[in-house]
C-alpha cells in the first residue's frame, strides 16, 4: 500500500511537471497565447505563401487562421502593406514617359483593389465560408464599399501624371450602374472605360478574360504601362503590363 | 531672480514631461522598442513587397531594415515560411503522375534555395552592402554553406516520388567542384545534372539564362513539373514549370 501511495504522489508531481512546467507541452498554449506562437506563425507563413502564389489554387482560408486573417485585415499592417506597394507603383509611374496621346494606360481591378469589401467578408468569416454569389451580388447592389485610401492616392496621382485609367473587373455587365455609383461615392472619377464581364465572358477564367481584354486594348493602340490587382489572375496571362502590382488579399483566390 | 528660478523649474518639469511621459516623442523608442512600431511595420511591408515582386529591380535592402531583416532570417518565422512552401510543393508533387521514363523534372536553384549563405551575409550586412564578387567567390570556394532542412526534406521526397532532379544555378562553371562538394557535404545527392553558367552565358540576365536552359531541357524531351527558387528570375521568363515555388529571400534581387 505504501509503495502504491508513493507511486501516486510521484505520478501527481510528474503530471504537474508535464502540464505546468514543461513549456513544450501544448496544453499551456490554451492558457497563454504568446505572439509568434505556432498558430500565428503558421498563419503568417500561410499568408506569405498565398501572396507569393505558392499555394496555387485554393478555396477557403485555413480554418485555424480566421482570427489571424481578421487581425491582419483590421490592423495597421494591412494598410501599411498597401501603402508601401502604392509608393513603389507611384515611383514607377513617375519614371514612365507619357506620350500625351492618351494611350498610356494604367489598369485597375476593382474589388479588394480600388474598393474594399471588408464589411461583407467580416460577416462571412473573412473567406472561411464558401462564396455565395447571391449574397455577394446583394452587397454589390448596395454600392457601399469604401475606397482604400492608398488606392485613391495612387489613382488621383496617376490621373495628374497623365495616365489613362481603365477599370477591368470580374463584375458582371448588369452590375454597371451600382458599380459606377459605388466608385463615384468612394471618390473615384475620370476613368476612360469600365470593362465588365459580358455574356460572352461567362465561364472564362479571370486570367483568360482579363488577358483577352488587355489584348483588345493593345490592338486599339493602348500601351499598358501599369496594372494593379489583388489577384495574380488580374496581372498574369498574356498581354501583361510593363509593371504589375499585387496588393494583398488573404481572403480569397480567383483563378 | 525668483522668476528665473521658477522658470528653470518649469522647464525642468516640461522636459521631464516631453521626454519621459509623452509617448509620441521618439527618444523613448531608443529605450523601449515595441513590436509593430513604425520601423518594423515598414520593414515587414517592404519584405512582402519584395517577395511579391512589387519592388521591381532593387539593389540594397533599405538601411533602416537591416535589424528587421536580420531578426527575420535568424528567427523561426523564416524557417516556418520555408517549411509551409515546401509542404505546398510536396502536395503538388504528389499530385503529378510520374511517367517512369525519367523525364519528369524538378528544377532547383542552389543559393538561398538548397544552400543558405546566411553565414556570408551575416558578415556583409544582410544585403545592405554592395555585392562583392571576389568575396562571394571565396565563400563559394570554401564550400561550407549548410542546407535548408525544409529543402533537403523536399529534395529527398521528390527523389523517392521518382522525379529527376536538375540543379540550375547562376554560379560559374569553374565553381563546379566546390559546388558539388558543398552540396554533398550538406546532404544532397543523386541529381541528374548540375547546370552552371558557361562562357556563353556571361552577361545574360538570370531570367534569360535560366529560361534558355529550361528550353533546352524541354527540347530534350524533359517535362518540367516543378521549379524551386528564391528569385523570380529563377521561375519566370519562358519555358516555365507547371508549378513554380518562390522561397523567401529578403537579402538580394537578381534580375
């Protein structure tokens, strides 16, 4: 009996050691969440992998990263990341010799590039819930998406420099009015064209659809100097711009 | 005299307030460095901009980011970033149908991809000092660069899956022996070819040189399934792989 009792005491102290003292035991992380703990470290790595197009085609954000993505999107780092990219875009734009014939084009995507749909995705798990076309269309019809300050700054500076602004979006032709109203309310004006998906563009990948639209612009004599988008499919494919600028979007992937 | 004394006391307390109490005064930051302060926020944004190829051609890392880049490279986040990318590369590799004729190729760059030159760059400001060809050649001749654990894991897994491994590097032909010795000492073996810059490749951009080499492989009947590199010039251009994987390198940019 005595040895059984001393064994119990030994086990008690063993478990005290294992769960409370040994920092490598994961149960501790549920009590104290340090910055840079495994979860946030993984999610930061995942975001970098997504932004550098290393993830390939992906559907939903990892479920363990919802808090991390929300924190990023609602914090200052996201705005800083945006702003630094805009500074590089602007530095490049200033190096372009504008011909003055109105043919020097800068292309902008709209969603998550000129306008932020953060208020919509806040209510839909920041990209952790499957995309709902009907619900997103309702949101687009509301036309209340705000501008990114940094994008508005770039947009207005490019106009001043003499660039022709062309908007190329995956939104549908029937969303033209609500899109135009939203853009104007958010502070954008003076674009040359707003290109939306027509009946013949349905079912095409964004990469193909956008490359085709850029090809047509080049055939018309436009020179595509710059291109800003939150998706690699805004920027890659054929008929690409002289310089492309990828702004961050850790919420969804469009092929 | 009395008013001068009270003025002195007033000034004393004013400076106490200004330098010790008011948190917006920059002198405080030399005492307490908070995570997410302006400097590290900018440097995190700069790293993301560089990794997403938004910076374009760049020469040296921003001087204010030396500490931040050093901290990143010597910390666990860099290893985590590497490891997550390798996991995606491996998931893709497992989805490839290997033909069994030895023609399914995975291309690896060497510097900052298979081998890390961190010990060299530690002594050269982590990319904040101009590149010195002679000094770097001396380092290459030493042949002591360690492997990235994650890359060794990917490399060995790809061999097991039946991929043919081809190494394509910007190193020169005369560095073949030291490169082979270094790779073997670091744990790599069983590559099909080690392609180095020959006399005809001097002066070519990395993008062109590597694209040409990939083209020749395709002409020989190889199918380039995957490609791992730390530079966009390892991965882009023509004759690109089915999937390309960009591992992080915030120290230098090769066009």
